[in-house]
C-alpha cells in the first residue's frame, strides 16, 4: 500500500501540492476567526461539586460571592471615616452598566472582616454579569478600565482577575515564542541536514500540522470551551510533531539518494519504510490524543482535539506532500549547503550511536540495572507530589493580580481566596426561629472540625446560607483537602437539603477525584490502543510490552523531576518561576498524554528500523546495533527539535505552561539519552530472539519452517527458533539501484 502511495505522490505531485496549498489557505482562513471564540474558562468540570457551589452562590444566594476582589487603599483615611465610604461607594456607582451584578461592601453587609487590620483598606467582593467565565471576564475588563477612586490605590484579584491576566500573558507569550522558535528550528534543521533546502522541508510540515490543529480548534470552539492557554500547547505539539515526522522522511530520502537510487525510486522506498513508520506513529499518537476526550474539562478536551488533528494531518502531509516535494527537488534537496557544514559529514554521528549500542550490549545486565535504578530514583519525588488548582501562584512574582492576592493575605484577617465556600440548605428559613438555630448549630460544628479557622455567614436567602470557612494551611495542603471532605460529610441539622462546598481547595479535590476516577479508563484505552497498533506494526508480542514498561519508567522519572523543581523549589528560580509548593492539577493530565505519545513515537521510529534490519540480517545483536546506528542520528535530531520547541515555550510567564513544557523537555531528554540509547539495546540484548516472538497459528505442525507470504506479496521463511528470514527476492530489494525489483519501480 505504501509503495503505491509513493508512486501516487510522484505521478500526481501537482495535485498533491495543490491540495496542500488549498488545505493551508483554508486552515489559515479558519484560524483567523479563532481568537474571537476562545474561552477564559474550561478549567472546571461542569458537574463537579465546586462548580455547582459557585453556580448556587451566584444564582440562589446572590450575596457574599465574588468573581473579583477590589481593594481600595488610602494612606490618610481609615474605613471608619465618612469620606472613605463616600469615595468607595461613588466609584461603584460609576461602574459601567451591565458589568456588576452585585457588590458587597463593609458598610452594606456590616462585615468587619472586609476591612484591613490597619483600617486603611477595604475589599469589595463583586459578582459580575455575563454568560460563563468568558462573559464575566469581559465585564471585569470593562470594570477595571473605568473604576477609579481619586486619592485611593485600587488593586484587583480574584478568579476573573487571575484568569484574565493568565490569558493576556499567554497571548503575548505565544507571539513572542513563535518569533523565537521558527528561526531556532530552522537553524537546528540546517545543522542536522547540512543544507538550507533540506532544512526547510520539516519546518513546512510542522507549519501545515499546526495550521490544521488550529483550524480544528476553530471548528469545535462553538461546541466546547477552548481556552486561550490551549492554543500555546497545541502550537507546540503541532510544530514538534510535524518537524519530527518530516525529519524522518527527508533523512531516509537522502539516504536512498546516497545509495544511488533515482528520485522516483527513493520516494517509493522512503514512503514504504519511513512513511510507514510516520503513518503508524501518527495513528498511535492520534488515538492517544483522543483519550483526552474522556476528561470533562474543556481545556483538556480542546487540547486532545487540537493535538489529534495536528498529529493526523502532520502524518498525512509527511507521506503525501513531502514526498511530492522531494521528488520535485531530487538531487537539489542538498542545495544551499554551506561548505563548512558539508565538511563535517553526517556518518560519524551514526557510527557513534552504533558504538554505544555495541558497548551497552557487551554488559546488558549492568546497564539495565543502572539505568532502571536511576529512572526509579528520579521518580521518587513524585511520591510526595501535592496537587493544587491554578491560583495566583500560576502568575510570575510581581504580576498585579498575584501581588494584590498576597497583600490581601497579609493585610486582612481573611483573604477570601483561600477560604472554603459552603452553601448549606436547611429545612426552615435561616433568618428566624428553628432555621436560625439550625444554622448556628451547623456553623459551630464546622468551626470544631480539624483545620478550620473561623466561620463566617456571608449571605442568606430563604432556607439557604453561604458560609465562609477559614483554614490553617495552604489551599493545596492535605489538611485543606481533608477539611473540604469533612465539611461535605457534616450533616445539616434536621436533614435539610445538604451542602455544596466550593473554593480553590474544593476545585483541586474535585479535579483530582475526576482524574483518578477516569484514569483507569483513559490508561486502559491508551495502553490497549498502543499495544494493538505496536503489535500489528512490529509483528511481536514482546516488544510492545517492553515499550510500555520503558515508557512508564521515563514518564515516572519526568514527573518526579517536575515535582522536585516546581513543588520543592529546586532550580525553579533558574527557570523564572517562584516555587509554588504544589503541581498544577491539570499538568499531570496533559503531561500523561504528551509523554506517552512522544515515547511511543520514538519507540516506533527505533524499533521499526531495527525490525527492518532484523529481516535483512536475521541476527538479534547486529540488527539492534545497525538499527540504532541508522536511526540514532535521526531520533536525536527529532528529540532536539522537541527540546527546542519546549524550551522556547517554557519561557512562558504562566507557570502552568512552563510546568508542562519543562516536564516534556525533561522526559524527551531522559527518553533520548537513557532509554533509547542505553536501556533499549541492553534489554533487547537480554531478550534475544524472544524480542520477535509471534504465535504461529497453523493448521498442522508440519507447516513449521515452510515459506509464507509477507506483506506486499513477498515471501518469508520461518527459520530456526521462529525467526523470519528474508526470501531471496527481498535480499535484492535495497542494496543497489540496478537490482531493484520491478515491484519497486515507480510507474
């Protein structure tokens, strides 16, 4: 099939290239309308209790909740002075129409906790109007631009303010990163291919894959929430995956040209070998990306859809458009090659990988034990990972919303950001008689729970009450999460209608509960899909199992390193981030997909090349060494491309994006240096012929050892130990152009 596809790319190259231009134009047109449909939300599951609590505060109580917290601070006046009150209330009256749903002041609520400890500041919780997080954020932006109080310092924080600043920084980071990553990627490709023309081709596939991914986001933006932050990650995935696939195709084409083949022959063989690998890898990674649709968070679902589109289109482009371009270029693919780069050559790198593989296979047990122990040691910090929901600490130090939140924690008895928000429903109206007594009883019981520090009734309506519960520890601590569960489990006197608990700690609990509930299903989908596709591609039951185990080791090591850096604070400042004390709840979900996909990608690149050599040589040890020698330079270049992309995106000022990109950077580095270069040859040397074990289903035992047809009509012999040995016609398939079979001659 892939040989015919290669011939099609050559014969219909004009139509293929015209189709690529059309896809690019349509994708760019679709992308032009994407920014107006992006969301400020998508980080909370709609059915989560914390989300329902937030909706109840807004729609049922309407008092005490806050989308933004506005602090008015005066150096001369105190909050008890009439002039202070008059200035604050006058500023609120001048708020733009349609922006504010309800504002609660210290004077309207008679709540002394809304006044700072030094009496020179007051905080005003404001509920905003608007549909969804996006509409409320737009109201916040309008309010922020107009709300003024002469003589007062006005600062903003709270969910809408924090999300707005994260989005604005993400947009600026995306433009800056794109201007940075494309030139760096081009320089890397020039160094890898020793030529400008060859270097341009993988970048073309990366751009096409990215455009398709963004077009897919535009197509689903009216159905699911697509947060602004998702765009940064989708662009990074599209660029990295497209460049990786293009690099493999261009490298194999140039290899075939150096072997003396014509451009048409080189295209046919390239698509049948490297193209097959790219297609299988694209299908595997697309299925893994689809697994993200299991999670009910708009951010994660949008990332899965965008990544799946980018990966699938990237694979399609590299087996259609890129071969057509390569045929048109022919020998000119090596044009514009600087002399100083040509003198360096490219074969020494491959020989180095081969020498490393042979050295490792001399002592496979020692290397297997050493590398496995190192990976397990790197994974140890993940055992004490603290998971938290994104808050002001996702912003860099000095960001206005973060500074305002930190000042609130210092200046006020209750900051408002770290408190739990409980909506309790009673049998009777809570403003009198039995209902009021039940409310007092329940709040007293809450105040006696371990970790609770102060209880405040912030608002009431009918038989419902909004209660703020302070806590001793940080919002992501185990103590805070235990308090969330304890408040939810505390019965309301008289039965009542139950309790809904929201707030940052509750959001973290709900997100991780959802993650842990769905994780077995998602992992089963990813693992089974990967195993089946790898089994079909490799014709082995052992190698897919080995790949899954090694992927688990590299993923665990990268997770542990991420915890060590961002949670524990080691070297985090070198990366431009203050230690957060926790790992973002969304980072493990996103990284799980990215790391499985990247690991499977490189595993396929390597193992399919080893299998190709094994079918030619029939020797386990030599096929591993030659396969690594032939593919090691390409894999290291592909890994370098991912490292460049993730390093550029890791300069983001949003800590969540930085965490994910640094995690992927570390995982790829570990995978390329330790797993593919050392652990793979060591383990394959230990397994020997068992690497290629495949059950034989024959009608009689007498069929063992008979020749059987392989793919494409070729016949293969089952040799000693069940090894596939190439039939004579296969031996003549590749070595020299004069010996190429008629089957391989493009028409």
